[in-house]
């Protein structure tokens, strides 16, 4: 609107938005801000509820990423919000560090019961990465060994110990030496696993039952059972990373429950607290616990500042109540099948769609190089610019043209992830499938998709 001098001035909300964006770019992570601007995804979210993300400019965006499987119960679930408000209102001991947090005991008991097997103790922390770090320490002290085995294409976190369990150099390059005595083995290959386990030098084998960032890779029939049996045979702890796959994301409380295996340790985080409070947990057997906390003087040998705080524990208990009351495990199974069936029906005729796979509401759409020469030349040009370029254009189109938020997998840029909150409706899935079909159809045309993508590439100096 013009001022008295006829000059244009911005509304206060616009000025405030510009200021806070500039502050983030100046003081936090300018490259992240730059990437979001390039993808035209730097919108201002005003209210997030359930599956819907409402922006200040009036858009309603469907969340098919769930914060990388954080929002299993949906954004800002009213029951969890109410429990957190109650916790604040009662002004109880949030984190004295010198008391017994009763709610931590209650949450630990429920988690161990839901996980099943022989886990009887829980260590609470603030994230999945921190949980993996704890698992490394606990495995080493319990076994007296230092070696650590992990699968290829794994993603376990970005702290130094967790990075040591990931073979992709993209995540670790430039950070110097990581943990020694780590070894990568192929996922789904029990023969290669046994070859290393037979040395009896490995403290643990850590594996995601379904690999998330690896491209929603499912285990072959019997693989996890074989891996579990081999670990027992050679004295290595079998540890499952359920950070993305836990809390009914795949239809059962743990993805490993689909495959009939129980673990010596289970790492949980993300959806544990409804997406509202940082929280993680490592569930373990009693012998492992005794190896770590074996005496009074070792009672605090491993701890974390915010590990058992009242807000996180209340959020965790409330989240488990919502998951059970709303039967979100069964819903995840049913809606996941509906999603994949719909995608297969609608995308069957497109040559670049190689496979649609998943379990529960954890789905990947895998793409491959086109055969048509004109399209293939553009595709190969993008891969030379950056391997993720094709996938990011898909993500940008879904977001900008169809109001759908999702992302490609971090270790396989040719797989588009679809992981909405477990409360997603049929109509919301239908919208996603329709949007995916429109974008994939555009990608098979020789003009618009690739022309727009080339313009994007031209703006990228360094990604």
C-alpha cells in the first residue's frame, strides 16, 4: 500500500517475516535457507494440525513426510497438547537431576511391554542419534569387544559415533577420523554377515528392520531371523534402530515385529513424544543393564541432561494413549495398502517408475532412467549437475503445484518417500496419488518438466 509520498511499504507481517528470515540466514544456516528458496519451499507456516499445514498466504499443504516419521499421530494432537499443558500447570519437578521421576518408570514399563522379547530396562535421551551413541557404549561394555557392524545404505544419525555406522561418505566427509573397528556389510546378506561375525570381535550388529533413507528397503524373507540367530551364535548383540519405523509406522509397534525377531537393544525416538518434545529411548535386556550400571558408583555412568524430564515423559505416555485409542497400528496397515495399491494402479504405465514398495505407511516410489532419448539426455544432464537434482524437481513440483510436502530418501535420491501421519484419510491419499501421477506424467514429457528443471539448475551455483 502507498504511503503519503506515494512509495510502497510492506505490511508489518511481511516486514517481520523478512526480518526473521534474514536473521535465520545470518545467524543459523544460510545454506539451508538458500536451498529452500531455490526449491520455492520457504513458506511461512501459521498453523499445523493433523495432516494439514496451513500457510500465512492461505495454502493448505498435505504433509506426506511427517518430519521424517516424527508426526505419527499428526501435528499438534489435542490430547498430547492437553497433557503438556497439565504438566506445565502442575509445576512439578521437571528435571531436578536428584529425584526419582515416576513418569519415566511408567513410560519405560509400557515401552518394554510393547516391544516385547527380553527387554526390561529403558535409558531415555533426547534423540535417535544419542540413542545410537548409548547403544555403542552399552554393547562394548557388555561384550568386552570394540568392533561394530552395520548395513550398507544405513542411516543412524549425524553424531560421530552414529556416523561411524554409515558407509556413505557424503555424511562423514570432512569431519576427520570417526570410531575405529567399524565394518559395513550388505543389507539382506546373511552370508557376508556371518563371515564377519565369525571373528568374534564385534560388540553389536545394528540394523534398521526397514531402511528408511536407504530407499524404503525391506528385508528379504528370513533375513532378520538369520541375522538374529547368527549374532547369538557368535556373541554379538543384535540391535534394531527403530527410530523411523517404530510406533506403528509400519503397522506394528516395531517393524521388527513383522519379521518375528526380538532384539538385545531397541533404539527409539522421533514419534515417541508426538513430535512436540525431543525424546528418545534405548530399550535393553537386564544383563546389558547390569553390565553398564552394575554398582552404586556406576549408577550415573551414562546419563543425559534432559533424559527423563517431565515434559518428555508426559508426552510419551500421551502419545502411547493416542496410538492405542485411535488404533493407529491397524490404520497404518490399511491405509498403507490403500496408498500403494492406488499408486501402482495410477503409475503403472510410466517407464521411469521402477517399483512401489513399503509396509504400513512407509512407502517409497523408486524411479529409474528414462529410455526415450530426448528425455534421457535431460535426465543424464541433471545427474551430472547433482545426483539429487531429478528427485528435488519432483519434490518441488509436488509442493509448488499440488500442495504436497514430501522428500527423496537421503541415501537413495531416486526414491521418493511417502510417509504421512497415521491419521491420514482416504481423500488425502487420493490427493497425493493424483498429484504424484500429474508430476510423473510431466516428467515423461520432453518439454515443460525438463525446461523448468533446467532453469532451476541454472540458478544452482553450488549445491
